[in-house]
């Protein structure tokens, strides 16, 4: 009683493993979706770069002090693990602050070897405005 | 040593699966809780990284895969109108598979990992797992080889395909990466496994389950043979290409990127074809979801499948990816397929198959209802917390809000996720308890029957 599957139009159902299988047509909306997706795919393959176009940052590096401060210092100094640094330049002389950065103090590790003199200077400049 | 009893493989794989969903989700809940209290259980075994990867690997390869194998050990012989080729081998494979999973679990807690998403087990575990999967596949292929039914029903295409695809992706993802030096290539190989474990194992076996369950549960004929064909061949053709979209906007060549984006969107074709077929089959049967919990689990699974597959293709687009990548959103999305869609269909499979094996109804209908509602509501709370969190987080990063501040912003959402997750976790105890009771009572009833027969004889 089994029919060949090519006869999609036949409304008669097949029975496979006691499960009835009908031969309803694919809904028209779905066929439309298939076409839209296929056309989109070809278009995308030809015309799109496949990545997000990113413009290079306008003025690079003019906030390096801030970047180092946020990326490194704040990991402890914003979490309560280490003291708050707002206004620290009023409380400590410049030399001492730079020395703490270079050599560490108490639980704070020495990070001087990670940065140049210039970069430490930039961090200090940023700290002056950090309140 | 191993029993040859009819359907014992299926039953035992299910029991092991449910054991592992409890362990696997405990790890998940611990991960979520650690995001609230980072100090919790902070010892050398249960660090965040160890626990998170253990959760992922256990729920996929222990819970979901074992539940899949359990349902295949019932559905495949039923569809082939024959017995399982060897129940003994099925039970042996189960014991072996569980030993391997245990090894992998402890390896992860000890800190051994391959750092491949969905392939974290170290190499010495990968090899053994491949052998275990091979044993299962051999047994099931032999079963189909002895079939009494000439035609292969749709579910069988999916099951047999998946049993070949899983070892394939497992090999490609785990083994060559050991000898490839550079990071980007390793990343691509890793994501071949990462995405195909979802697409050519979790999805395809799950869809096969639904194709079996829907006509059986509703008593209605399958809607369209042609849609089944489109769905199967389209997923088999396009899914393997999905890996690169995980490295979107990363250091991969533009053409690979496109080769990842396009098939991701083209996946709308098989997904919608399959769903149209499911819902066409459901026509006139929707009201049955009120009373039949297995049917409700199946249908809810199809709905979550739709939403997972609306999110997925969109996420593959470079512009969308640039916002939500690395955020909590991804975690919400990653749970919708494996939990919302295919754990649900596996629950349905257990509730449909177990009574047929043990010969009595599930012990408690109310526990089934509780299982459904806790799972669904819990998942929605969990997922929406993460989706909102992800969007907020993504845009905050683009705005340049300091990172630590964005971490603090996530607090309420992370708590919401943990609450939803707790509900999902609690739900599974209803399943485990209900299964235990059912099996125990069935045994008792059988014994009593035997005694009565002996007395009357």
C-alpha cells in the first residue's frame, strides 16, 4: 500500500511505522519566506563586508592617564579593597605618590616596571583632577 | 552482569539522566549564586571557572544526552518495529558512559580543561566519551538494520543523522586543536564543536523526538511529508557553517565571517519548515495541552525553539553581535535551546515513554503540573533577567561607562536570574520524585500480580 513519495500532490496519507503522514502543500507564506531568505543570502554574500566597519579613534591616546587609572588602579581602589583616591594629590606630595605607584606600599604591589616614567606622569596628572 | 530485560536500556538511561540533571543544575545554581556572593564555596575545587564549565558539560553531555539516548532506545526500535539490537550492550554503554562523565566532572573540578566551549573535558576523557558514543550508535544502527518496517519515519532520519554527526563534531572539535599552533584556527575548530553540538545533536535529536511525540500524543497525522524533507535536508546542509558567528567582529577573515552569518540566517528555512509541520500537526489538538502535560511540554518546547531560532540568526549579524557579545544576553539565549526547547521535549519523552515501559501511569499528575509550571515560569524569569541585563550591559560598554560600574549595575538582574534558576532547579525534584515513585510502585504492583496469579493457580 506504500506510495512513492514523489507524489506530493496526492492528498492520500502514507502510513510509516503506524504513523499517518499527510501530503499537504507547503504554505504559500513559507515559500515566500524561503525566497526572501535566499535572495538576502546572495545579496549579503556579494555586497556586505561581513564585519562591522569601525572608524579608528579620532584623537588617540590623549586620555592615557585615565585609561591606565581605570584599567589598573580602580580594580582595587574602587571596590573597597583599597582606599578611595579622590583628592589624593592634596594629601600626599607628588614624589610620594609616584613612589607608591612604582614600589608599592602595604598590600599594594609594585607596578613601576609595567609603565614608563611618562605614563606614570600621565596618571599623576589625571589624579590631580580626580575628586 | 548486565540485564537483557526488554526496554531496560531506555529506562536506565532515563534514570541516570535525571540523576545528572540534579547534579548538573546544582552546579548551575552554584554558578549563579557565586555572582551574588563571590566568596561562597571559594576553595580550590569550586572556583567559578571550574563550576561553570562543570555545569555546562554536565547538563549537555550527562543530562540531555542521556535523556536523548534513553528516548532513542525506545523510539528507534518502536519505529523500526523490532527489538533493541542488544539491551545488554545498551546497559553496558550506560555504565561506561557514566564512568566517563564522572571522570570528566572530577577533571574539571581539579582544573583540567581544554577551554573549548561545550568541549571542556580534557583529551583523555574525550577519547573515552567517543568510544561510549560509538557503542550507542553501533547498537542503534544495528537495531535499524534489523527493522521490520521498510520506510524510515522522519524521526529516524534525525536520530541516525545525529548519531553520526555527534562523533564527527566531537572529533573535529577536540582532537586536531591539540596540534594546531595558532589561536584563531583553534578558535574556529573549537566553535565547530561548540555550535554543532547544539545544531547537529541537541537540535536534531530534539526535533526527532517531537516528530515522534506529536502524532502519538495527539493521535493526528503528521502534517506534511514535503516540509519534513525541507527541514531535514536544510538543517543537515547549513548547520555546520554556524560556528564562525561566535567569532563575529573578531580576528577572522571577512569571508569566513560571511560564511558564518549567511547560513545562520538561512537556518530560518529549516526552523520554520519544521515548526509549520509541527503546528500543522497540532491543528485541532491545541485544547489537549490543557490536560496532557507531556503534550504541553512538547508544544512549549516548540515555542521556545521558535524564539531561540529568532534570536540566534539575528545575533549572528555583526551589528547586533557588537552590542550583545560577551554580555549576559548570550547566557539567556544559550539556555533557551537546551533547556526551554529540548529539555522540555525530553521531559515529555520521559512522561510518555516511562509509563509504557513500567506498565503504569506516572504516579502523580500534580507533580507533573508542578514540574511544568516551575520549569516554565522559572525559565522565563531567568531568561528575561539575563536578556535585559545583556542589553543594558552592552550599551553601557559602548557608552564607555567604567567597567566596574557596569558590574554593579547588573546586581538586580543577576539576582533575578538566580531566583528564576532556583525555580528551574526545584522543578526537577518533582520529576525525580515522580519517576522514583512510579518505578517503585510499578515493581510492587507487578510483584503483587505475580503473587495473586500464583495463589489462584
